[in-house]
C-alpha cells in the first residue's frame, strides 16, 4: 500500500498521530492535504495540547496542495446537494479535490462511508 497516494482528512491524520492501528497501513502512503485540513489539524493539535505538536505541524505542512477556485465552487455545490448530511466545508472541499486529483479521500467520518472515491477506515 505504500505506493498509493490519498488525500488525508483531518480525522485520518489525528488517528495516525494517536497511534491507531486501523491506520497503520497508511503510514507509508503518499499524503496530500489542503490548507483547510491543515488549519483544522493545527487547531486540534493545539487545543488537545498534543505532545510534539510542532513536529506534526511541520511534517504535514509539506503535504499541502492548493484547492482551485473551481474545486471550491464544485465542493460548495456538493455541500448544498448533501445539506441533510451536515457536511463541513473542509470535508466537501477535500472530497471534491481528491476526485479532481484522481486519488481517494481517506477518512473515518461516517458521512462519507458509502460515497464513491472514499477509503473509509474507522
């Protein structure tokens, strides 16, 4: 699995940081994130007073790829279409971005369990 590339959701990164065995198969995969995921990650690491948070922040900052305006627009259309699921802006942008990049969205968020192009790990 180490040659695959995924767009990592904040949930997936935090599970790795916490040492979840469910995500151990993804430790050597290629990682893509966007600034929205990075912002959520920083917030949660700081709020939870995570040991070595600066190392994680530095590491994951190197995986940021910019989301295009078109991707953001399509993501907001997707969010409106799925309004009953109460999806976050970050998750919608990340999901649509992963589709545009041709890589799977790695997450454990229940709202994405049965969607296409998702690698769902709980």
